[in-house]
C-alpha cells in the first residue's frame, strides 16, 4: 500500500468512526428521553452518598434496603426523607449524624429518595 493510500484509508475510517459516534449519541438520547439520562445509582455516586451508604449493607449510614423497609407503609416518607437528606441530622438510626447535603438539586434528590424507597 502506498503512503497516500494508507492516509486515505485512515481518513475514511475516521469519518466512519465519527458517524458511528454521532449516530449512537442520537440513538441513545432518543432511547432515554424522557427518562433521566443518569440513573439514581449514578447520582448516589455523584453526590457522595455512596461514601456512607450502600444498597444492602450498613456503612456509616443505614443501608438503603433498611431505609426502604422502615418507611415502607409510611405516608409522607418521600417528603420527610428529602428534607432529612437536605438538612442532615441524627437520632433515627443512631448517634452518628448525616451531614447536610444542600447542593443536590431537588429533582435529583427526589429521584434518589424515590429509588431508595423502592429498594427491596
Ligand atoms: C458522611 C456520611 C453520609 C453521607 C455523605 C450521606 N449520608 Fe445519609 N445517612 C448517614 C447517617 C449517619 C444516617 C443516619 C442518620 C440518623 O440516624 O438519623 C443517614 C441517613 C440517611 C437516610 C435515612 C434518614 C432517616 O431519617 O431515616 C437517607 C434516606 C439517607 N441517609 C440518604 C442519603 C443520601 C441520598 C445521601 C447523598 C445525597 C446521603 N444520605 C449522604 C450518613 C451519610
């Protein structure tokens, strides 16, 4: 293969690659709309909750399964827990306090708490 032909080849693959990426982004975006692009699982990582919480074991804070079980039949739990995570506090699961998390946007926090309460 000549030098020119090889460069030509590379350019062709590059264009193909770009088209594939653009096509995938478009496809993924449409597949995820109107669902949130990020799962609650990712958000728990992103906002640092995962440093103290796991789904099925106690870390610093209670496991999300334990939280879900505790509030399963409690009306208003969603709202109450959103406020608790935002403001922090202690005394429900022990003496160790949860620090406030005021920077998590309401929409994300609501989605995270909904996801926590759905754990079984
Ligand atoms: C520094 C550790 C830490 C971080 C970070 C943390 N938590 Fe907690 N979390 C705790 C502790 C400790 C408790 C138990 C508080 C208590 O006993 O009242 C708790 C309790 C909870 C509860 C149950 C509250 C209740 O009153 O029953 C939920 C829900 C919760 N956390 C969600 C979150 C979410 C969502 C995030 C991330 C935005 C987060 N936590 C970040 C330590 C943490």
